[in-house]
C-alpha cells in the first residue's frame, strides 16, 4: 500500500472515530436530558441538515482550494465545537438546544471536509484504482462503525455521553498530523475569483448531475433511501427503549444495537467490488434497493433485541451496498475537475435532503402516534416509492 494512501486512510479512520462517538453520544445525551423522541429526532435532523444548506458551496470551494488545508481546518473546528458540550455539562448548564446546535455545527464542518475528501481520493490513487481504494477505505471506516458504536454504547452505560465527546480533540490532532505527512498532491488549487465564480462552479456541477441519466436517477432515488435511514437513526434510541425495553442508560444491550449497521456495512464493503465487477452498477442498484426495503421492514417488525440485531445487520449490508455503489459510479464517470462539486451535489440531494426529511418525518409521526414504530414505517413508505420509481424507469434497465 502506498505510504500517502496509508496516511490518508489512517487519518480518515481517526476522524471517523470522533464522528461515530458524536453520532452515538448526541442522541443518547439529548434523550437522557429530555426523554423525548421529538428532541432525539431533532438531533438526527440537525446532523443531516447541513449538507442541504452547505453542500453546493462546499463542493465548489473544494475544487478550488487546497484540500489538505481544508480538511485540517475542519478537524480543528469540529474538536472545538464538540468540546463545548462537556464543558457546559461540567458547569451544569447543558441544554437540549445546545446539543442540537452542536450536532448541526459538527456536521456543517463535516460537509466541507467531505467535499474535500470526495476530490482527494481519486487524485491520490487514480481512477483505475478507485473501486479497490474506496472499498478499502469503506472497510476501514465501517470497521470503526462496527467497533466504536459498541464501545461507546458500553461507555454511556457508565459514563455521561457528554464527557465522551472530549475524545474528538485527540482524534482531530492525530488526523491532522497524518494529513500533514502526505506528500502527494490531492488538489490543484485555483484562485477563487469572487462569489460569481463560485456560483458558476456550482451550476457546472449541477448540470453534470442532471444531464447524466444514471447519476440523476441514483441521486433522486437515493434520497428516498436516505429518508428511511434518517427515520431509523431518529427513532433508534426511543425504539430500543419503548419497543425492546433497552434503556438508554445503564443497559449494555444498547451497544449491540448501535453496532449492527456498522457490521452490515463492513460486510458490504467486501462484497461491493465483487458484485459490481460481475453485474455492474445498474444491476446492483436495481437489486439493492428492494433488498434494502426488505431489510427495513424486517427491522420494523422485530420485537426482540436479538432479532433486531440480526435484521439491522442485514439492512446495513443492503443499505451500504446501495450507497457505496452510487458513490463509486459517480467518481468513476466524473471528470477530475468536477469531483468535489458533483459528489457533494449528489450527496446534498440524496443524503442532505433525504436524511433530515426522514428524521423530521419520523419524529413528527412518532410523537403523533405515540409509537416510534410509526415513524420508521413512514420512512419506509417513502423508500417503497423510490424502489417503484427505480424499477419503473427505463434508465437503469438500459444501463444494465
């Protein structure tokens, strides 16, 4: 493995550790503070909303600025934001709005870091090595998603989730040191010539996404997939508490529930290169979407925590295949100079729109029905519409 690629991978792993700790700790923390499915959903929505707000300018900037410097700046920023939560907790002044604001601010920095990463990886390894490199990266980062949520779930049973967020300072410093050690270029910086130039760059990225039929369909249908996953993230903690009897504090089974999606994702990262090589991206998308819907339905009807662990793992496999397949295809067909713009534009629509919509929908329906299962069911209904759309459209069938 190339030394620079190894440094890049390890930096992403460290950054991922801090991010996953925050993803687990913030919903648990706000549920402990409020006992409300609505506030828990608000955290999930706040963590997803920044892609919708900042995705387009972040992509345009990442195609012009030094991507390494951009990632370094974001690591320091996210550490400072998340350190405010344990400090407020120590001073006995932590509130639910503070937690929601921290989630929004943290993910805002992630949007800009993600935009830089979308362009950095193809520049670092070359398009001919992109599928293998992305699968390796996905394997490492999903290993983090497999291990860290479980460990964090164990820790929140005995330690305040607010205190755990201090780990982000350590992961940020480690990631920065690794990024600064990369000698290969990950960008060709170009001068930013005012807001007009950025607007023109944004339009260019939008045009590419809209004119490429497979990318357009995968992006729009991907938004329905994100609605379902956003709904699940929003109701996971209330679902565990109210349906499975797994308390948000002091119950070690919570760690197992947080681990399942990551286990599925790491299996998917091993499967993706094989299935796309054999069947191609279009066929994988056509098969993956209904299988992901089935996984979500099985999660919905699971009434025991062990059954849910199995069904959530299956959903994690199929869901991750759908997501990674779309990302790899975009990066393979996209020109180098548009990588950050095109990928952040597509992610803005597919994830930035779908995830907060799913979280908000699930929260509203859960509160109205008094049952988190109703919220997850609403998200899956949207995914059902997306699956029907993908199969009814001739675009993927022609590509297959």
